[in-house]
């Protein structure tokens, strides 16, 4: 009886403190990610600019986006079919896997004059107050350093026109202050940050 109780305690402690405590398993995530690489590229380093680079993104942000796609707060015709069957554990494993990969940046060639204008705009709007210096991101705030030019432009325009609304208002207010030229310059700057 006592022994059984002790085993129960050990199991409970393992569940609370063991590596599976947060249910984040990079190796399990690697296996589950096999279906994602068709679009997001090997290890999440996509070469096609419509597909965001997931490698090196913060785990918390990745998880929240998957959850938002699954629960309908964010939508995309290509992405949505791949989240329907994901469990919470799948989403945590996938997020842990992609967060642990190294971003290689996109292949876009930024224009130095636009990079400089984008850098000034980012300083003026205080983007890094949230995204951190060098746009490396933290927790639920995404890394944008080295992200594809086309993807960044699309997201900023969608925040501005309220097509993408899963940001709890953070990006909605910021993007309203940005002209199309600002968005173009910022996307050059962000692509250059890799
Ligand atoms: C058929 C192509 C395709 C496949 C396969 C796919 N995705 Fe996506 N995914 C997209 C597109 C396109 C977007 C960008 C949507 C947009 O423009 O808002 C996206 C966006 C995302 C985002 C948000 C990234 C960000 O920076 O906000 C995450 C996270 C993500 N996908 C994870 C996954 C995972 C995990 C899988 C595999 C289970 C997967 N995707 C499979 C096309 C795909
Ligand atoms: C008040 C905090 C805050 C500020 C300031 C801010 N952001 Fe964000 N940004 C966020 C959050 C939070 C998200 C994630 C929203 C979500 O969960 O969908 C985000 C998302 C983004 C995305 C989408 C990333 C992706 O992978 O889809 C881009 C691009 C971006 N921000 C660029 C910028 C730029 C450029 C500026 C300055 C002009 C800026 N942000 C200022 C908080 C902020």
C-alpha cells in the first residue's frame, strides 16, 4: 500500500517536473513537422516568400498562432487545413521544434536607401519597445528579424485594414500610423536584419 503510494508520488512529480511537464518535445515536434516543410521549408527555413520562416521564432508565439488558426481567430486558406487535427500537445511540440531551429533568413536583397528609411521609422514608432532590439522577439511577441519581405508587407497591410485581428490591438494601432511607403521601407529593413 505504502509502496503504491510512493510510486504514485514519483509519477506525479515526474509529470509535474519532468521534461514532458510542458508537453514540449522537440524530437516529437520534428516528426510532426514533416507535413509542414512542404511550404515552410526544411526546419522551417522557407524559400518561398509567401510562407513565413518559422525557424528561430519564439515558441510561445508559434503556439499562439497555431491555436488562433485552429480556433478561427486568424485565417488563411492554405494554412487552416493543417491545424484542424492538431492537439494541444502537437502544437506545443511543433512550436518547440521550430523555435529550436536556426533561421537562415530569406533571399530578398534589400535596398540600402529603403533599409535606412525603415530603420528611422522603426525608431520613431518604437517597434522595439515590444519586438526588442534587432526585432528578435520575446514570448508572445514574434521575431521579425530576417523574415521574408513579401510576408511582412502582407501582415502589416492586413493589420492596418483589420483583416488580421488576432493581435489584441497591439499591431492595429501601430499599423494605422504607417503609409504604404513606410511599410515597404520597414519590410526592407526587417529583411536586412538577419
Ligand atoms: C500548404 C502550405 C502550408 C502548409 C503545409 C503549412 N503552412 Fe503554415 N502557413 C502557410 C501560410 C501561407 C502562412 C501565412 C498565412 C498568412 O499570410 O497570414 C502560414 C503561417 C503559419 C504560421 C504563422 C507564422 C507567423 O509568423 O505568424 C505558423 C506558426 C505556421 N504556419 C505553422 C505551420 C505548421 C506547424 C504546419 C504543419 C503542421 C504548417 N504551418 C503547414 C502555409 C502552410
Ligand atoms: C505594443 C507592442 C508592439 C509594437 C509597438 C509593435 N508590435 Fe509588431 N507585434 C506585436 C505583437 C503582440 C504581435 C503578434 C500579434 C499576434 O499575436 O498575432 C506583432 C506582430 C507583428 C508582425 C507579424 C509577424 C508575423 O510573423 O506574422 C510584424 C511584421 C510586426 N509585428 C512588425 C512591427 C513593426 C514594423 C512595428 C513598428 C512599426 C511593430 N511591429 C510594433 C506587438 C507590437
